[in-house]
């Protein structure tokens, strides 16, 4: 799993004016919440250029992060990120503390593999992915880097659903917890026009 360290500083000044001042200084206002019930939400600031570099890696959004706050380290996940619509600037970041005993909801990438080995591929069919991420519920220790869908047995005109994803032990797909009606399509096999 990717190892990201987010260096942050606690701040006391809050509100729009304080956030604007931080952004002018090249810092991103943020907050850390959750985890142990005795811990209160903490307002933080992070260097914008460091955060922008980290969010270029897609693994940042589906990994456990180490937040180094005034010399103390704790495990967090990114919960929300507000970006500027035109500039490479992050406006605000929300982090959720994680504990070993509490399950977390996080979005992880879906990887489609081995289509070239399938009977559908040999019949000149193509595969189109409809969904490349999925929200999972698991303990932080069970968090997968990604979920892999093996397409080696795909047939022509087959539709793949969330239930076709092979899950590691201890990992659940949030949508499937709501019942079979929420088993959405994640991709399909099709024959291109003109092929027999």
C-alpha cells in the first residue's frame, strides 16, 4: 500500500478571513475529525504545493495516510477535497481519523484484468468499463489498494456487475449491503459494428 505522509500544523484562527490569509501564504486550511470519541475536531493547515503533489497520485484517495501534526503522527483517510476550478490550488481538505477497531467507508479503484485471454476477446469483442471506482466498507487493516475483476471467462454480450468483483476477506461493497437491487453494472462486453 502506498505510504503518504501529510505534514500539517494546528491552527487556532478560523473563518473565511483566516482561510483567505492562509491561502495567500500558500497554505491549505483543513480539518481532522473522527476516530476516538474523546478527540475533538482539529483545524489544520497544510502546504499547498506538497498536497498538490500528493493528489496527483490516484492512490492518495484510497490509502491510509499518515498525518504528522505538530510532531505527533496518526492514521487518517481523505474524506473531502475542495479544489479551485481553474488553478492547481486546493481550497480545503477534510481528513478522518481511523482506529483499528472501527470500519471505514472509502472509494477504491477497480482494475479489469485478463480480457485478452477471454473467449470474447478471441471472438473480436471489446470490453467497456462503466465504473472504475467502488465504495467499500472495511477495517483499516483490510483496506485493499484496488479491487481486481478477472475477465478471462467473459463471453460475448456479457454484462458485469458489482457482485462479480472478487473481494478480499473483511471487505464489503457498500451498495451491495443495501440489497440485490443495488447490484449495478460495472462494464460490458460488446461486438464492434461490422464484426461477425
